[in-house]
C-alpha cells in the first residue's frame, strides 16, 4: 500500500528529476492527496487535475511519468494535437481511456485509477492566427470533449482499439488524474520580447500579447485561448523554469537513470570502461544548451 508522506515523495522525485524544486513540491502534495482520494469512501475529496507549463525539455513528461510510477497506477501519454472532434478523421478523445485499459491489461478497476498526461495542451488553445478560424477541427471542439472526461463521466469504451465491434465496457473517469502539459510560448515572455505567434501591426493580437505576459494564472490561460470551463478543471497550476547549464551538467550525471550511466553500461558490456571528464561534460552541456531543446538535447 502507498503510505509515503509528501516529504518522502519529494525525495523520490529528487532521485530522477534535477531542479524544478517548486514543481516537485506542488506535485508531491498533489500525489499525496490524489492517493487519499483513491481510498476515500465518503466522496468528499474532489479531484485536482494539474497543468504543467514550461519550455520544451524542462521535465514536464518526466515528472508525470515518475508520479505514476510512485502511485503504481497505469499511465499514458496522449498528444492532444492528434485528437479531433467526433466525426473528423483522427483520434477521438476517448483514445486515452482505451490506452489506459491496454496498459492495465484490460483490468477496468485498475484503469479507472490511472493517470493521463495530455501533452501539447497549448496547441489546442485558440490564440493568434487560430482565432479567426471558422472550422476548428482540433481546437475548441477537442477542449469541449476533454472537459467532459476531466469532470468525471461514464464513457462506453471498446476494449480493443481499431476494432469497434469488439466488447465494450463502461469506463468511469471520475478517479482519473489528468495532467496537462504545454510550453505556452509567449506566456512567459517579458513585455519587451514579442510573443511567438503574434504579429506586429495587428493591434488586436498585439494587445493579447501584452495581456498574457509573465504569469501562469487562470486569467492568462483564458486569454491564451483555453476555454474557461477547461481552465476551471485545472486547479493546480505548476510553472516549470528553463534549465540552465549547471542543471544540464547535473542531469548528465546525477539521476539514477542518467545518460552517462547508460553509456558506461553499454561500454561495460564490451568489457571497456568509459570515463567522462568534467570538461567533456561541460562541453556536452554547452552544445545541448545551444540547441534550445532543454534536457532532450543532451542525448543528441
């Protein structure tokens, strides 16, 4: 049984995630409370879905994955940009429930306690150029469909994907924790930087750019183009900062699954020892930093 305190959960997150102290604190409490909710009979403890916002390669998905590992529940990552409204060609929103069922080996009870990570949630916001779109295939309609799932509802889901005639089960989403992740370009820009996706000369978009600068709040998310109802279903807002050079060097060596340890193991299997000198690590971190893809650049 899961009986860790937030302090212990934070310690576990430290084993795999470097930096992002604020995010780790927020998520430690979120995991702790979500676990209480899973074992609550009264129904008084309400679900608190989470929004992680920060630049690419800063650890959003890794945090969500590590959380799921700690809780020992099924975990799936779904790219919201591949989702479309019902009736269009593409994945519909229920795909995340089918994937949870698959990960749980068809165990419905276990799947109903899972965690769904909705990636690229900022890409279905209607901002900048997208505001004028009349037929919004993957934006507002998908937000509306997600809203239903995140609130908690019963959905009929076929057990095997791509074979709709297969057996269907009734999936209750009220205990599923939804974690949304996105870079939200422009949201964290300082006022002097022109936000990405807004164009000078168009006064309306320029104003929006000024309005959403600087803070991750429910208001700034609504101005960014997320539906107010969807923002209301994300009570835990967690900004992540960009990783600096010092963080990147630590990421290379400190986590239990650090990439340098992986390469040393590969060499060990050929009876060779691989040694990384400090200057080499610094150089790798510099090259990765120049790519602007955060920790992802380290493997490259």
